[in-house]
C-alpha cells in the first residue's frame, strides 16, 4: 500500500540525495504515516484511518466528525 494520508492526501515526493562528493542520486521523502483509531460517535463505531502526523493534529483541532466528512469528500472509504 502506498504511503499516503487519507485526510490531507500527502504522498511521497522525490528529490536528490547529495553525497559529500556532490554526486546526486534520487531518493524518496515519505510522509510520516500513522495508523490511528478513532471513536465515531455519530455512527457508534470505531474507524481506522491512515493519517500523517500533521493530519492527526488537524483531527484534534476540527474534530473527528468533520475529519471523516473531509475524508469521504475526497472519495476515500472509511
């Protein structure tokens, strides 16, 4: 499964690793993806989300109900 966030849509980005001799090779910057379980009181069940660390802070700020609404608006299943 690809490393992407269900809430923000953060995906890996690519760049260069530069050695001491300044040779460049490609590398991949992955988002900090965590599996997180939340209680969804509106549906009376737990939901599991794959979220980046930044998205976990967003859920804390806006609430799980609003976050799940955003995830569903993006077309992801919850």
